RNA sequence: GGUCGAUUAGCUCAGCGGUAGAGCACUGCAUUGACAUUGCAGGGGUCAGAAGUUCGAUCCUUCUAUCGACCACCA
């Protein structure tokens, strides 16, 4: 006999180890079977399991476990991502925290990378153990790490091949630069956030104090402002970049500035005698209606300006070093400014290299942080009187005595931040490696258009197209140390040799040339993009590659469609000449119960492991109040946490968590995780556990084979049919990635059908006298529970395995049993109709009893009037059962009702409850009236519809006949109830 | 600005051209019978608003309102 209660803690880890030891997670190797593979989205080696992982991996495990039970040759490919920036950050922080004065640079590259590796060996991969706690049935024997040697070979081959095809190239471009990590990052790693910013307005004086008439007109062409000016007004949110201006641009149609286009103006910063003059040019980019309509062009520090500068051949001057400080190198400002001025005047030729080397930062600002420099520039310009002034807005409009103050607009501006570092990104002109993504994207777009790869839900394809069709070159080089080193070597004169290994690079270079390898590493996502085939042994032509590529499905969140999905599509099609997966299932993001994103810094995280193992309230509070972004909010977080989870979390177990996530995995974008639901599904596990105990107590024949056609009892034939209906629904739902429907179907079958009805209906049989009936029912009961354990297994692998193990002497794990949902559906419609009637009857009698408050212990006589032959047979066949479940004193057929009884209608028959003692005639009439009212409404609606000629003529015939039948049935019920009411009212 | 999505029971959410569903919460009854981590019964919804298509709209179309996500972005 199994224990009185199921304790997940006592079983889960033991069961998992049992599976692993028995090699259950390995592919079957059955080459005649269909292959089914999924690659795990490799979690960061630094990571720990959060609710998003729990959802993601639960869904994959459900798919994998079902496929495995279906006899497919299954591989769930596990592994981890080296996560370049994230991991380097962790180890750098450790160095900083260790108190010594060691840092990355003082250690040197080799030693630092060694430290990262040893950290990885020690504490990396926590998350994989957490995945095991969740029950993930990954093929651990084939675990991979994106920095593994063989994966590195794949990376190098891909790089070299793309380089040789011209699809990877090195170029000086404006890139997003992270001054904290001192590396370039791709535009996907930049987060644009709205922040409070300021816009300053400055006057750029015209060269030689020239003047012009500045005229503003309104929409009707009336002059609203006309004045003589010797300057052009410029607005900027980043005054420190003025030092690198190469021009001022106005729109070609902007009449205000037409008189001065082509003239020079002066940047009002720096030592007066050496200020630079820059040309006023025209370009389509400036919007005449925004600000002054004139834009300063700083090609080296702004992406829009970069485009204008390229179009207009405007020099681009880099102002900052890699840390985001104003440059200190190079010649004096005076010397550079002079050259720059000759260039601006067209008196000197220039080339990119010379321009890039020039330092146009005046000595006073050199070495300043860019934000400090900003303040200095503003102060200096304002002090000189070159800020645009307005009357102090604090004074009233007409107040002529109002002092003049500099115009500073406070406004929301979008600012780019590094998604890892959180610092403001600086566009910088640097040499980087790029992938020609546009070329690679074309087949990847086509693969989705043609349906070779399908997004589920399909509307995600729009997001995919949207990005892919406007894709920009992918910057893949990173100035980091942790990652795949770029397989490029340089000769002394800058000769480039791209080869998979240094040996091969030397062979290309010829003897005697000294080579140095490119210092940079590749974007982490470059190696992730190869994951579906690099993990299977590519570039070797292995059996695994042939068997497990392409995968069946990729399961992931929408947040990495661009980062990862799109890039796997591009690389897979390029190098494998085939899509990497047939379906892309995009699941929702898990949020807290209020729909807020779970975030450690907000203190609303629910750790999946805490739901599995349970956590005390104090520990939960402690966890949530550490690492808050605003530590002063700790009391508030504590209050909320204690209010919402006064008892912390029970140890619900992995099964309950998994089932919850599956049941909530609908097609929407968000899942608001509710702990109450986890508790509810834990109860579901308990319910199954107790049902199994009941079966054991009644000597259910677990492991029995049954032939449904040989079953004699309607109850047993009925439950077998119900099982197949449920199994079919579960199979179809999972195949369609409708995890919630699948979970609902199995839940409903087990609880509402099997436990609530079958177990109750089978009790009299199991505890009866007839040996044949007992045997058949014990077999059916055991068989059905066996099937239930299999059907539920992908959702709740642990409890089903425990029950499988403890109920019979089995010759294998439930996880390797044949999936029951593929069996040919067996149905007995007569038995279904018969039991359907019995269930309806019992429910109805119970309902009446409850409505009129018949004491639970009271047994009442009930008779059936107007039964058809079929119903009469049911009455006879199930009399004992019905009397027991509905608590009846007697249950007979009759011709007429005794006076003072209560009636209810089941199909064509009137059911008469002789409970006059318990009822008040007036109340009963009211009760019937209420029912009659409801019926009347429905009948009127149906009559109206059926009376509508257009409906009868145009609606499908089956709909019409269905509604006719329904109307007839309702009318019959109404008539019978009406009679009952009249009889009662007459008393 | 572009794209996608949401608005259904007190709460969290399914559903979807033809009788509105689940879980939790709520109400009444049941306590040593597999299970109170339970059972039985029940209350509760003009399916955001408006117009249209249709024999018929919660569902399709358009518009409006509110909320959200992603992408881009005006110096």
C-alpha cells in the first residue's frame, strides 16, 4: 500500500536519478523510428533558474516526453552559453569584491580567461541542476558548452567561410560603444529608454560677423518675425559633441537660412583665437519645424549625423576615448583646429584616417568624463553670452522687467543604454567586424514565407519579417576576452589572413612572416546561432547531424526572436542548406500575480525552486528584500510579501509547478503566475494519489491487459471510452502546442470523470458479491489508472513514476511506456448514453435535494414516470447504484405521482421525489417558477429563431434540426414541470 | 511614428459565427466511508463602447476609448 500522502521531496530526486542511471534520456537509437529533436535555448553559464526558464523547459519536456513515449528517436539537446559580457562581468565583479587591487587588465588576458574558466568549472551550471529538479529529460550525455573545442571549430569554419565569401568584413563604422565594458555592442544589445533630458540652444556666430535678414512666416505667409542676425541658432541635447561638429545642416527648402547656405559659422567653444569654422550645408534630414530648423552635424557621435556626414562628405571627428572620456592623445587643439579650418574652407585635402586621428578637444576639456565636459561646455558658452536667451519664464508674459535667462528646454528624450552595463551608449567610430546580414536574411525570410518554418502562434512571423526585412549589418566583434577569438591573423603591414587555425593562417601567409591574432572575440550570439548543428558534431558529417538536424521545434520566448531565432535561421540555411527547425513555438513571458515583470530589483520574484521545495515566510522576505533597486522600499516589499504569502510557500513539488505552467501556457503574451493555482494543482496530484490508494485497497489489477469488447458492464465500457476521448484530446492539443487545452483535458478526465464518477460508480461493483463483476471492474480500474499515469506523465513525471512503480511489479519506467493517446480510439456509444443518463439523473436528484434542503442523511423514495423502454431498462440495471449515490429509499417505475411530491425532468421522463415532509409548497412553487422562467426565455428565443424564415432557409440543415430538437426537448420539460407546478399550486 | 496584442464572473484567464467556460475566491450542506490538499449543491457575466456584415456576432469588419509590448525616433 502506498503512503497516506505523496511527499514530493521524498521521491523527486530519487526518481530522477533512477531515470538518469537507467539511460532513459538517451535517444533510443532506433533508426527506423521518426527522429524528434529539440535544442534547448542554452542558458547563460552564469544563470540561475527563473520562472521563464521553468516555463520554457517544462513545455519542451512535455513535448519531448510525449515524443519519446510515442516511440520516436528523441534527443533533447542540453547545454549552456558562455554569455560573453554577462560572464566576464561576473568574474570582474568578483575580482573587485575580493578587495585586492587585481582587475582584468592587471591580470592580463591569459590569466583572466583562466580565472573565468575556473569559475565556470566551480559554480557555472547551477542552472542545469535546477533543470533536473524540474524533471527536464535532456540527453545529458551530449551536453555542450558554446566554448567547447568542437563548437569552436564550427565557429571558426563559419567565420572563415563567410569571410571568404565576402559576407564577413572589417570596416570602420559608427557603432554602439559601451564605455563601461569598453566594447562595441550590436544594436540589439542597446536599450532605448526615455529619460528626463535637456535641450540647450546656442548661437553659432557667422564667420567675419556677417549678417543676414532672418525671416519667419506663419502658414499663410505672413511675416511673424524679421530681424538681422549674425548667427545661426542650434539646439542640442549633447553640447559636449559640439567640439566634433563638421557642419551645420539646414533643409534645402528652408527659406530662413537660404541667405547663409554655403557660408561658414563658428563653433562657440574652445580658445577664441582657434575656434573652428564649419560650413552651413543643406540636407533633407533637418526638419524645418523642429527647433530652429538647423542641425549641427557630428558624424562621429550620432547615427543620424553619420548618415548626413557621409552624404555631404563632412569630416567626422572622434572626441572620446574608449572609456567615454574626452580624448587626451594627439596634437594640441590649436594645431588640429587650424587643419580642420583649412579643410572646412576647402583649402586642404583630407582623408578618413587623418580626420580620425585628429583631436579637436581643447586642452581644458581633455580627460574629462563626457558628462562633466558637457557641463563645462554649457557654462563656458553661457558665460560668453552665446546661449540663446529668453525672458525668465517664472515671470508673467508681459513683464518687461523679467531678467533674461538661457533657454533650456526640459524634455523627455530617448537615450541608449547598454543592456548589460546600464551606462549610456556612445556612438563611436571604430574598426569592427560585420556580418552581411542582409544577404543571409533573404533565404531566412523565404523559409518562413514558404511555410518551411512556422511560427506558433503565427502572428509572430510579422515581427520576424519586420526585423529581417530591415536588417542592418551585424557587428560581431567585441573588445572582450571571454569568447571565441576571431580567427584572423595580421601580418606586420596589416596583411589579413583568415583561417580556422593559426597553422593554416601561417600557411596562407607564407614562411617568415610574424603574425598576430586579432585581439577581439565574437558576439556570443554568433556561436549560439550555430547551436542546432554545432552541437550535433558539425562540421563533421556525423550521424547525429543527419538524424537530429533539423529539429522538430524550437521553444522560446519572444524576447530572443531577433537575437537568436533569426540568426539560427540565417546560419542554418547558409551552412546546412536547410531550416534549423520546423516550428518555432513562442511562449509568453511569466509575470507576477499583478502582471508585473518579475525582477529582483523590484522584490517580486518567485523562484521556481522555492515553489518546488517550499520556503518559510522569513526566508522569502529576506530573499525579496535583498538586491532591491531602491533599498528604502524594503519595508513595503516585506509588507506586501507577508500579506500575500503569510505562510510562505508549501513544498508543492515540481509536478505541481509544471502542471501550472502548462495549464497557463496559452497563446497570449503574458502569464501572470498565481501561487494559488500551483496549490490547486498540487491538490490535483494528491487527488490522483488518493484515487490510486483507493484502487489499491480494492485490489485493482494494475498491469492488467483488457479487451474493451469483452467487457460486460456498462460502467467499465463507458470509462474506457471516456479515457480514449480524453487521450485523443490530449494528444491533439500537445501536437498543436495547445498546452493549456492538453492540461485541462487530462485534469478534467482524472478529476471530474474518473474520480468523481467512475470511482463512485465502481464502488458497488468492487464491493459487491458477483465475482465476475469484481474481477472485470478490478481489471478495468487498474487498466484505466495505468493509462492515466501514462497520459499524465509528460505533465507530472514524478508522481506518475512513483505510482507506476508502487502499484505493480512493472518491467519498466512509465516514462518509457507506449503513449496511450495514439491507440485506436475505442468507443461504446450505447454505454456512453446509458451512463450519461445515470449521471444526469443522479445529479438532478442531488440538485433537487439540495435545493429543498433535504437532510443529507434522509433517504427518499423516488419514482420515474413516463419512462421509455430504454430508460426503464436503465432504471432496472442501475437501481442499486442510483439509490446509493443519490441516497434513495426506493427507486421504481410508476404510472402516476403521489400528491405533494417534487418533480424534476430528465430527458423524456419525470422524476418524482416523495419528499413532501421536507418542503414548503409555496417555496416549491417559487422554485419551479424560477426554472420555468429560465426555460421560457430559452424557448422563446428558439421559437423566434425557428420562426424566422431566413434562418430556416439559410442556416445549415444540421443547425436547424439541432435547434428543433432542442426546442422540442425544452418544451417537453416545460410542459412536465408546468404540470407539476399546477398540481402543487392546487394543494 | 510603425507593428503586434489586450479589454469575458470578485480575481487570474480560456473560448469563439448557432445553448457563455475553468481555477481561485464566495454561499449552503456534509466530518471518522481513497481524499477536508475532500465531497455534494449553488450564486455570480447587457463578453469595453458604437456602427456594419450575417438568418444569427462575445467571435468577422470598421471606428472609438483604455491598457500593454516590441521596433524606430527630431537635433
